[in-house]
């Protein structure tokens, strides 16, 4: 590809053009010299802020004896035996084939 020079975008009319290596980059549409372009405004940096998170977590007091707590509330505790939905965990692969 031929050397077309540096690519410009005119600051006045927004036309895109190459300077063909000439010392002055003049826009072919409006004739504006690109070296006379105003400086681009720099973005204003935002001030960093710190967000403080208030910790309002309070752990629940541990029940000293859970059996007493359940008995007071009237919930029955089942012990022993396999209830519905219990996974024994001792099944082997052969047990599933039958």
C-alpha cells in the first residue's frame, strides 16, 4: 500500500483525510490547518470516595440445650429408625442393579 501519510479528522468539519506527507495538514473540504486545532479537553478525574458499611449483624445466642428448646415449643424429636427421605449412604453399586 502506498504511503499516504498521517490520517486526520478535521476539527471544524469532521472530514477524514490523509496529509500525503506534507508539512502542513490542510483539510481538503474547509481548508482548516489541523495544527491550529484546539487542545482536547482532559477528562476531570473523579474524587475517590470511601463507602463505610455499618455492620449491624448480631449473632443469635446459642441454645444451651436444644432438646429442652424443642420440648418447650412442642416439636416432637424422632430418634432411631430411618425416616422418609433418609439416605443410608451404605448402598453399593450392586444394590442399584436389582
